[in-house]
């Protein structure tokens, strides 16, 4: 039998001494039983793989939760110019990096996510930009795009590189987060009949997830009641769409109320109006 399967002597550490069986617990048991350096090294490698898998699961869950809250980015900026050489006109709308950051940064931060960029220029002048999205547990993923300097619009050499860098930052971030964009058509849509406009799709599960997190973070009974009252219109929509989901939210609210009530010993149940 291997070293880790030896029956411990009376008084020796046992798996129960370390709680749940984890790679770290196995390392502790191996050291206590006098395991060889090779065995400990293998267990350390196992622990690192276990931690990596746990971190990836946390990353996937955080990305999924964040995407459920991020709204489509509005294309609020436009480009409109005529080429001095050919006279051809270029006209299009786009979302700025700043507009994307304003929308996604607060939501990503709530879920322990952050991003940064890394760039590299090739010998031929091309530019590669990598967006690195990382989670607070240590796992990260990279998305890379490359392209030539942006020579459009009569830019000088430095402006062409800067424009390409900004463009690649926008698109690597959008790809990394799976973002969609919505064109800002306020001016064009002003004359459209209301019945011709497609209403936004209501996602009861995404809304319920957002409300549940707000309830769980409520620091006081007053704040808890304020969250519930503020979300009343959305709660009605959730109840109509998925009654079971609404019931889960009620249980979350009641559980948080019980926790806060116990913490505030000078407040009785009869003083709680909701």
C-alpha cells in the first residue's frame, strides 16, 4: 500500500482532524505521517490543480452573473467625413471605450472581476492588443486581436497607432465579456410609431438575481424594507412570469429580515412593518 494509506497510530492525526478531505488536508496528513519529499511534491501539484479548478469555476460564475446585469452598450458616437483623395464619404456609429467602461466597470467590480490591456507592436508596424479579464480568486482569461494602424481620416502616424489601439481595446473587451451593442437611434426613432418599436425583453431570472443580491447586502432592516418597496414593480413582473421565483425572493427577504432582527436586539417583530 502507498504511504498515505498506512493506518495511523493511536493519537496520530486522522483525516477527521483536518475536516473535509482536501489536497491541503492530504498534505498535512502526509507530513504528519512522515511521507517522502516526492509524495509531498505530488500532493502540492494536486493542490495547485484543485485550486486552479476552483478559481475557474468562480470566474465562470462571476462572468455569468455580470453578463446578466450588463445592458447593451449604446452606440452614442459617430464618424462622418469625406476623403480628400477620393471624395468618398464615411459615416458610421460606434460605442466609445469610455462608454463601455462606464457601463461595465461597476458591475464587474461587484462580482470581483477586473480587466486590463497589454499591447505589442510588430516589426511591420501592426499592433496586437490583449484584453485580460481576471477574477479576485486568481483565474484570468485573455482575448487578443491584431491589426494595422488606422490610416483613415487623414491621421498622422502617431494618431493612426493610437486609433488602432483604442479600436482593438474596445473589441477585445467586448469579445472577452460577450457584450452586445445597441445603436442610439433617438433622433431616427422619434418619428416612429410606438407600436413599431420592439419593447425590451424582460428577463425574470436576471432581475431576480439582482434583487436577491440587493436583499442579501441590505445592512439594516430599514434598508431591507426600502429595497423591497423600491423593487415592487419588478417583483410584480417576476411574480406574473415565474411565481416560484417570486416565492424564492420572499424567502430570501424573510431570511435576511430574521438575521437583521436578531442582530438588532432592541427591535421587536411587531415593529417591522413589512
